[in-house]
C-alpha cells in the first residue's frame, strides 16, 4: 500500500491495488467476498473495504473473458457485443483477438488487500495522466503506445493489459464501467504494473 500512497501524492487520483492469487486468500482485515458483481463495480466497493472476487462468480462476461475464462459463455458474449454495442460478427472476432486475457485464471482477485499489488488502477484527470506519461517517458525513454476501446475496458484493457504486457494501460472506460465504478466524467482510467509504478514514483521525486 506504500506505492499507492506515493502514486496519490505524486500524481494525484485515487489508486487501487489489484492482486491475482494462485490460492484463495483468507478474508483478513475485514475484506468482503463479493459475488455476482462486475470487476469495475467491485473496484468502487473496495474504496471503503477490501474485496476478494472469485472469477467464476463475476457477473460481467467481459471480465470473465479477461480473467482467462475465454471458452465460458463466449457465444453469449459475442451476441451481446453485436446486439447491444452494434458491432458486426466479423469485427467481434477481431476485437476479442485483440483483447488481453490471462492465460491462467486466478483462484481469486483481490482489491485493496494488504501486500504488494500486481497492478495499480486509478481514475485520473487528463493533466494528472499527462504528468504520469511524462515521467514514464523520462524513465523509459520511449513514447507510450495505447490501445483504446469502448468495451471490455477496465477489466481487460486496464488491469489485465497492464499485468500481461508490463506497460501502462489507458482507457476511457465503457458505458457500464463508467457508471458502476463511479468514474467522474472528467477522468480516464489507467493501470500500472507494480514494478513500473515503483520506478515511476521514484523518478517523480523532487
């Protein structure tokens, strides 16, 4: 949680710690085990009390896909993307090929639990995101390449993308996540792998 405090101090925003567990952790420190919620919704709940999620009991089909349950209810997810989001069947296949997903489903996903994070996620104002990207460029000596999508956003294209690719991930969210996660209209979502986050807060000193 020390890294969370440093990110908030140096870049602003409210940061959340995401952990992917190989073994289901004990519900310590008052953590809640939530079921039948979306990942983005659980992040909002975790601001007041840590959360433990079972990927098999996550409601959102996109989050289930992101956490490695790709074959589970895939036809239903494709149909929804066509019917509710207006995408063609051909594009949906391409979209899912481009959507990051974990190779192995974690036994549990923790949000704001004690211990080191795998990924840190926040909603930042554009100027805060700009300062973070600037420090990233100083530290890494390269520009940030961002893939932006209007669906499967916070789960796959922020948390999982940052975890799998080891790079910052940016998103404007999707209609559901902006509502359920309570993302203010003047903010975007960003995810950082923990190791990179530590480097960036160290670079930002002074």
